[in-house]
């Protein structure tokens, strides 16, 4: 049986290593004063207050590396602070004609925003970005024609996901019946940006990267739960104020990313709106919930890396950076080249099935 990899999210890193500050809820700052500046490297729990772009923001649930005012919707705007009159990032503009609002240098925009640049032409934001110039940063902006915009594309569905059911079956011919294609598709709505950001090649590469990593973690989607039962009692961190309500041995690895530890179940559950701390068995009995936990980690956690796996693929940093974010502390920089190569082999096979290129920087 494959050795179990301990999953430690960013929320857990503060507990295990002390390297990451997890910001706990605090009272909302008033409009007259600014809360502490938002930091992409800090994990925040629901209720945490930060300031960004002259406004205070309150976290609705656990978050890390999601920009206030961005498409994730995790931050609630609490109004201007510090006497600033700077407006928050503009909402997606449904406009018509060519009367889109003028682009403002340095302002953050979210995917779908349409602005009129200094050359008189309109541009649509392809991704959330902190104000990059539309002409220079073609990765973030694309020319926008006159006419109604569609800033809120529908979430992926069975017909819109870049991996078809036939391709999924080809990737995992021996998978456990628990890991259904329908469960995966049902989970996509939790994070609509997953494998749905950028062009067709980028979307397929991200889907292949995610599935290659979870294939490695689960022996080809064979294992639903951690195989070494002797580890089960070890995943309860009693120092957490919420404890382990489901039992000392209830937080073992489950699902495609082998979610483990009570603090990871708490963080994932808070983000997904599911009581996983109280009912961790959902991750091994509900296929959609299991897939959601894997996508949650992929979209929100940097782990031992420097970026989320989603950001690595969406920004062209390569498959190797996803390995670093998932298990880099044990595998990268020559620590376990055989495990790294196993992940790379799966990725190369999956991009071939999807009919796309593999890109660069495959290893870590």
C-alpha cells in the first residue's frame, strides 16, 4: 500500500511549524480607521478584518491568498477607512456600447471587469489582478468588443468541464467506484475558477495536473481512506479550541487529497459550508464532498510551496510548482525524485489523453 502523506494546510502550518500566522476573528474596524493591511501570505478565519485599497474588509470564512474584492466573494466590503474616498474594485460591468469606465492605474480588478484604456479601446479582465496595465499585461487582459459583457460565466458542468467522462475513465481504469465522474462535476461549483481559468490549453493542463496529483496520492483513485490505521489516533490536535468532537481517531486521511488532522477538516468545512469537523465521515461517504475537499486544497493552500497549485498552473509556473505546494518538503530538491517522477509520469499521460501540451517546469 502507498505510504500515507500527511496533509497540512496553511491553517495547520501555524500549529505545526509556527511559520504562518493564522489571523483569528476580530472586531470590524470602523470606517474612520483601517484594519491591518491584507497579506496574501496570511491565513484568515471567518470574521477577520483587514484593509485593502482604502477599504476595510471582513472574511466570511477561512481564506488565504484570495484578494479582497476579488471573484471569490470571501471578503465583505465594510466601507472606506482612513479618510480615504477610494472606491472598492468596480463590479463586473454589464455595459453596452463603448462607454465602459476608464481604467484606473493601480486599482485592483476582478475577472470580467471591462474598462476603457487610454488608447480609447475597451479591455476585459481575464483574471483577478492588482491593476496591471491592459496593454502590457495581456495575460490578465483581453480586448473587449462593444456591446453587452458576460462577466459571470456559468460554473462548469458535465458538458463544460475540460475532461470528458470517457477521458476520466481512461485516466482511471481501476479506480474505486466511490470516485465518480458525476461527483467530480458536482464539486466544480465550489470553486468555479478551477480548470476554468485562461485558454483551453491552460484549463486542460490544470485539470491534468490536479488529477495527476490526486492519482499519486490515492494509488490511481483506488484508496478512499488512509491505509495505515495505526496513524488514525495521531491526527487530533487537542490544543485547538474546538477539539475533536468526532473522536480522537476520526481525522485520518480521506478523499482524493487524503485530508487529515482536525484543523484541516475544520478549515475545509468552514470554506465549503459543511460541518466536516463534526462529521468527517462525509469525506469518505459522499463523492462530491470528497472531491470538494481536494479542490479546496488545490485552490486555497500553498502547503510547503510558495503559491497555490491553481495559481501555479493558471500563471504558467508549471506542474513542478504544484508538486512543491502539495508535498515539496518531502519530495522536491532531490529529497525523493522517484515520487516526483511518478507524479510527472501521470501528468504527461493525462495531458496526452486531453490532447494538449505539457508546458515547462515539470519537476521540482
